[in-house]
């Protein structure tokens, strides 16, 4: 029984959100397989795109740089108006020479911290250029002095990878403990990322799912990870309980969603994304871009 879909309007909007979510997954797969202009890797170019750059770097065997670019793209996000400008200007050091690539940041997070502190005003728009986090990351901060700011987040990410260990070595170590099942490895990485500051459930899920979709890491989510979720959890409660506040546990809903996914052929990424967006406006369709 799906009491949340007894209304024809709810059903129509839910289906529309499933279609949108499927297209987002397919678009990431397209990025993985398509040809890309090398300028996508160049922060001095307006064509710069961290996700396409990650694909190109990975094709060149630069797997660490590919992970790093996806991490930056996830942390800053793509703003609806500014695009990737914030990621581009930080990665490219505001055109001052060099890049804050994985080698530079991982070898000295403290040097990155000093640079960020010195250029914080410019990055926040003192030069008249708008550089903003995406809607999903709108509560993040560029304040270098903040223990919850970008500098601290990046330092915690570097510590999580723990150079000179590579990202590939991190995955291989998990293979020894959980096996090579992509879903088990995803879950192990997901839980280990508790060590990365300000990367809660959504940040971890989006980051790791994108790595898998782009072919950068051999991982795939096996569930929607509803524990600690907000939007997707409310959406699942609405779907199976008829109300966003229905008294249904995350564990029970994970089981129901797994059955629903098997019956419909919809994977966890599509379900997680669609339910989150559907519960925001269950009777009137809206296109959400994140």
C-alpha cells in the first residue's frame, strides 16, 4: 500500500520527480562517457567544470586529482547563477599562479589555510564578482578562522585520506575488510567519512555517488541511507505512511524502499533524490536543480 499516492496529483508529481532524478543520473553517466574540451580542466577558462575535469583527469590516470575535483565540486556546489565560479577561483588561486590541486593542498593544508585567509574578502565578493555556494551548501563558510569553515573542512578531508596514502589505496584497504562488492565499499566509505567535517549525510551521499557515476571509484549506493536524513525521510514517510510525520522508522522505510526499488527498477540514488524533492511540493510539480 502506498497511501501517499492515493491522490492522482501526488502520483503525477511523484512520477515526474522520478523522471527528473533518472535524467540526473543519466546526465552524470553522459559526462563519464562523453568527449570533453581540455579547457574543462583549466580554472583560467570560463569552460572550467570540476566534474568534467575529474573525468578527464581520471582518464589520464590522475585518480587522486579526480577525487579531489569531485570533492571540491561537492563542497562548493554549482550555484544556480554563479555556476562553478567559487570552485574555479579557489582551485585556480584567483589567477595568482599555480593551482590548489591535490598535490599542493595535501602536502600543506596549512599553506592553503594561509592563502584562504589572505584572499577571503575577494572570494566573498570584494572585487565585485559573485561567488556563492550552491543551495545544498548554502550554510557553509569561507571564513578561514572558523573551525567549521572551508579550511577546516579541507584539512579534515586530507586527514581522512591520510597522504601519502592515495584514494585508490584507501579503497583497496576497504576491499580487504569488506570485500569488493561496490555497495559494501560505498557503505564503508560513507561511514568512514564521518571524519570529514561538515559532510553530513547529504554531502557524503552526493560525493560518493558522483564518484561512482563518473567511473572514478568502483562504488555504488545499496540503500538510501535514511538515517539522519531530512527530506528523503519525510518523503518516504509520506509515500508509505500518508504524511511526512508518519511514525515509521528509518530502518522500516529502508526495507520498504528496497522492495519498492526492486518492483519499479528504480535505484537508491533515484529514490533518494526524487523523494526529497517530491515531499517539498507533493501535489504541484516543481523542477528542482539543487
